[in-house]
C-alpha cells in the first residue's frame, strides 16, 4: 500500500500508463514537466529580451544593409539551439543523476576536463544571476528614473526575494514563477502573431525623440562582423543546459519529464527568436538609444497602449526572476562536486524540502558581491556573460561523442555526428565570444577558470589525505579495549555536578574531579563539602595564581598524557554546564564551559564532551 504522501503526489498529477508510482515522500517537493519549464527556463526565456537586440547592435555597424542579416544570423543561432536541445535530451537519458557537462566529462574525458566544465558552469550560473537581476532592475529604472540612484539596493532586494523563495523548495519556487513565465511567453507570441498581420507599424511613439544608434559611416558586411553578431546573439542560448543539470529535481519518471521540458524550452525559444527577427526586418526597426528593440517591437505590433505596457512589465518581472535558473541548477552541480570530494561536503546536504540550502546560500552571497561590486550596472557584467557556458557546451558535446563511440547503441553513428557537429559550432562560438570580449572583461573569466579548477583539485587532495588517515575503503582490524580516564571540571557541589560524575562513571575506567584553585578559602570550603558528600571520586586541586580557568586544566591534561606511570589510552574531559531555554537567559550564564572547551581543543588531544542541563 502506498503512503499517503505518495498517494497525494500521484493524485496531483497522474503518471503515464506503465509508469511505476514512486513512494518517495519527497516527491511533492520535486518538479513536474510544466513546473520545470517555469523554474528552469527563465534564463533562456528572458534572453529574448536582449538576444535579438545584441545581434542588431552589432549589425548596425554596417548600417541599414547590415540589419538585413538579422534573420540569417538568428536562424543560424536557432540551428545551434536545435542541436543543443537534441544533444541535452540525450545527455538527460545517459546521465539521469544530473550534472550536465560535468557528469559527461567526468565519465568520458577525465577529471581535469570535467572540473573545467564544472568551473565554467559555476561561473556562468553566478553571472546569470547578476546579469538577470541587474537587467531587470535596469528595465525598471528606465520606466521609473527616480529609482536609478537606488538600483544597487533594488538589485539586492530582488536577489533576497528569489533566494527566500528557493529556500522553501524548488517545487514551491516553480509555483511562484509559472504565472510570470506564462504572461511573458504569451506576450511575446502575441507580438509575433499580431505583427505578422500588419503591413506597417501600429505605432512608433516609443522610439520618437530618441537618437538612432545606426552607424553613420557604415562598414561592409564581412565574415568577422557576422561572427560577432552570431557570438553576441548566442547570449540567448544561456540556460539551455539547466534542465540537464537538474534532472534529480524532477518527479518520477524524472528522465521523461526533463526531456519534455528540454524540448518545450527549445521549441518556445526558437519560435520567439525567429519570430522577433522576422518582425525586425518587416518593420525596418533600427536600434535607438534609451529604448530596447523589444519595446519597439511591442509598440509596432500592439500599439502604444495597454499591450505595450503589459509587455514591458512582464519583461521587467521575468528578467528579475530569470536568476531562478541558476538557483535550480547550480546547487545540484555543487552537490555532485561535493559528492566527488571537489567541494566541502556541506554542499552535498539537503534540507527537509529537498533543497541544497548551502548551495543556494553560496550562490546568493557571491551574486550579492558581484551586484554590489558592479554598482548594479548591467553593462559591466554583460561582457563576462556566456563565455563559461559555451566552454561547458563544447566539453559536453565532445564527451557525448566519446560516449556513443564507447557504448555503440543503435544508430550511434548519427548520434555521434550530431554531437560532433554541435561541438564544432559551440567551440567556434566559444572562441569568437572570448576573442571579441577579451578586452571588455573576458580576461577575468579566462583567469577564474583555471583558479577554480586548482581549488577543486586542492580540496580533493585534502579529502584524499583525510581518507588515507582514516583508512577509508579498508576493513579495520579487530576491536581492542582501551583504558580511559574521565576528568570532570567542578567549581561547586550541585545537582549538575552529581549528574556529570554519574555520567563520567559510565564513560571511563577511572574518574577524577578537577578544580582550579584561585583562592585558599574557597578551596578549603569545596574540600570540606567534598569530604562530607563522599561521592567516591577523587578531587584534584590545580593551583593557578593568574585567575585563569582553561589553560590550567589543559596543562594538567597534557601532564597526565606525558606521565609514563599512567597507562590510559584515552583522556576524556566531560564539561558540565547549564543550557538556558530562552535566548535572553544566555546573558546570565558565566560561559565557563566554553572557555574550558576552547583551551582543551587548542592545546590538547583529549576528547571533549559537554553535558548540558536544560533549565
């Protein structure tokens, strides 16, 4: 019989016939195909707001004639998009544990290449958050100029909101982001459909009074210009890999749901990119300063009314929320790196809502530093964007070619050819993007990539040394009893003292109570009370003339360890202390336990235990 939670998950969305129902109680915190499209495609969907504009701005250097190549360049990008979607659909099936480029490279291209792919994805995920948030806030401040001076605080506020939603769980975040994604996609499709039936722009009011960015001294349209336009437009492809990286976040059957999400993402993105490019040529739009190309398209297609402002509002919201793609994919990647001992193991932990909480917080902190450092200026961040993801694309494609070569399933030649063609396209794009943006800040990415790889390897070596010391993977020898001595620091005779000594008697072969003597009268009183109580445990007095507490006890422990007359294998110090229930009561405590604990951990090899009595 299935559990109630599993039954609720199945009731919420019936599984296809023949699919085994999952009894995992955490299923309700995972994604459906539609939820995955909302949670993981925001980056890719939002790129239609700046992808076509990036192409137009480059081609504008060749004047009106150069703008005529907008559609061919966009079609080339759509072809690359189709290749990537087909490839990542295969990656999802071959690597259902997620990880995308990292998982593929780890399996088929070696550890160093896998770490390079992982480093590129980490950089791109972080930059995606920063670029998406700053672009959304920039769109908002363009509509409300009075907010411009507060753009950094607005960026940090949006980041805090997205972080808080993701800490509640990725499925919960998907519910929050479904409506904005749907409104934006429907708005773009409305622009395309209505625009195709217009012979002339419905309005040009949005661009009125703004200077044209069209080059006065037009250059010729050559291969270099077209490559630059292609590289600029490829920023629209960031986020395509996010679904493959987050396969474990989908409900059962995770592979099929993730594949459906990947295909839907590619189809919607391709239709929107090509449709907008066609309208740019149809309405003979030119880039103008202060007005986005998307705003001009909405004005020309829908008129300068409610539809125009709806598109602008939806764009602002979606750009602000596009950072959610990184919050869905990067924590899973960090989880895999931590599982392979390339990052601290804390990144492999999940919270009760199936959230990689430490990965989410890490991404939020690093992104906040970038936002503050850039002053909330998107133009400082865009030159760094998309380089890392194309490195990951290329590594993934090459790894899949080797995968098909080794596995050789049916039709493996066609699959390998598809991935090989994709590797060629993404490799060229990576070189072009890096070359054209190197002096604009891409050099920083070229420096950060190897540094991250070195960091991953250093952490791995550290864990290897720990594993060697712990003899991980080896069958340990037979158990041998160890003689142990337990020391209990005391300052007075109380119920807490009694409980601590009783616990110590169950822990060791011998127990000593120790007290640090600062005042002769107090020591005499404690000695007299101890003789009256007669607990059966010796009381050792440690004299100290400097009124210290921790160092004298640590010195006494070290003297015992160095004394050859004692044959104890283990020294344990059991520190009794009061644990207040209410926060304000902590200010009433003397913190002696923490002082002793700190001294022992710094200066001895003793086992330190703390026995707390809750008040």
